[in-house]
C-alpha cells in the first residue's frame, strides 16, 4: 500500500472511488445524488494544487485506489493555521489501517506547512469513522443538531478537531475560564 499525492492519471479511478464512498450513506450527499466525473476530479486536483497548504492524498495498491484524504488549507491570515479534512475509504478496505496511514501522511504535510489546527465533521452515528478519528487524536468540539435528513429521520453532525502543536492556551483552555454575564434590563 502506497500513500502518495493524487495525480491527473488518477482522475478516472478517483471519480469511481468518490462515487462508491458517497453511496455508503455516510457522506453529505445521498447515494446517487452526485456523480463525480473524471473531468471534475481533474479540476478539483488543479484547484488543490494551486494552494500550497492543501494536499490531495490517495492510498494506492498498484493502479487500484483504496482511499483518499483531502486537506484543504486556508490562506487567509487569521486562519492560515487551520485546515479542513475530507476522507473516504473503499468500503471493502475499511478497518485495514488505510485511514491511519492517510492521516499520518497528511499530518507530515500539515506540520511542514505550519498548519496547527485540523478540522472535520462526521455524521454522529458513523461509529467506524468516529473510532478512527479518536484514534488519530481528534476531539469533539460541537454538535450540529439535526443538520442532515436521510433514512426518514434527522441526524446530528459532530465537529471534531485536532491541534498539532500544543501551547499554554490549549492546555489551559480559555473557554473553560470565561464567565458569561447575563444582564436583565
């Protein structure tokens, strides 16, 4: 298994992998709602390549793609240290360490580019993904209640993050020390 940057020659296989992963029921779109194409993948890779803080990684076994991880860096001054993550693993290959390897390679890129904060969201009932994210050091920051509707019911979404470099503020969380005062007028 090789973890590497996606290349243009991967575009067709990536489109197929994206469609397979989205059909799993754990992604933002309903199964079949969005169909990725080779051209769309090429454009997405081109956009990601324009931002040196971003990276599009794939887990490959020969020409077969088993998973992907996209790190979307932010070039705005105040949030340059933050990046968002999108990950997908072929259903038959989940639980085999591919996600762990993708995260490890992504963190190398993040540290090299002084990205400190990693963010992602996940459907609250996606136990396998939550297990991977906890294993990789992510913590739940919040809940977006009933943000998604599928299977005839509403589902919560969790916001998770991981700080790569610890400092005094992260060890002594400022938010724990803030007192809120409500005034009645």
